[in-house]
């Protein structure tokens, strides 16, 4: 079964850190770029980071560059999003998604959600004092 499951969200104070995980099953990650998106109520889903299928290429949106780091474990089954220096405006539901792009060593954040074949259900991140 092809499945993406996010975890690691929660409540954190401004300036704090969280690490989100995207556990992936049923997919060979050398065939897929994995991206993180976030979405606030009433707003469009925003792609914020991606990691290439072949590695180690990564990309970040301007809103998170220098604070967030995307990575994946050596087994290739989990993609992480390390979030540091969190701000209240980072409060959102975070999703991971996978799009077909085999053996690429770079990635670009594609905002068109139709390009992603697989999505997780999201995890809530709340940044508040």
C-alpha cells in the first residue's frame, strides 16, 4: 500500500524547534521527489521545501530558507523537516507529498498540487506563546 504519514507536529513557543517526519511506504524514493507543503484555513496550499529522488538536492521557499532543513534517512523510508527558529506565522497544517521524478539529483518546488500523486493527511504545527 502506497502511503505517506506525517508526524511530529505540536505546540511550540516562538523561537523553538520541531522535527516533522514523513513515513513513506509502498514507494521507491529513488523514483519520487518528496515535498513539504503547508496550508492555513482559507488559503492555498504552499510548497515550502523538496528533496530530490537521487539526492542530495534540496530546495526551500523564501519564507523558510535558513530556518528549515529537509533530509531523509539512509534507508530512504522517511523524509524529515527540521524546523528551527519557528515563528507564529509558521502555524499551519503541514503535508508531505510525492511526485514522480526518477533519478534526479536536484529538485524545484512545484506548486501545482496536481503534479503530486501521493499525499499524507497532514500534521498541525502551532507556534504560540
